[in-house]
C-alpha cells in the first residue's frame, strides 16, 4: 500500500493508513471518516491527534 510521506503534511504515514482503512471499512468518504474520527476521543488518542490536527481530505 502506498502511503504519504510524513514530511508532506506533518501527519505520519501510519495515521493515513489507519484513516484509509477506516474509510474502506465504513464504506464512507474520507471527509466523513475525518469528521467522525475527530469527534471520537478514543480514536484521537490512538492516532495521537487533537481536534483540528487531522489531515485535510485532499
């Protein structure tokens, strides 16, 4: 699987891979997954991200 380089946007590649997996698993758009994940405290903790730190959907 090709994942982005962490220098590209400041978010580690493994975090992109987790979000991509969630997108496929939930059959949702990336924007929907990002909105959902940003509101879930356990997901934010697992990804070591705070609200507003999630990557953009582009």
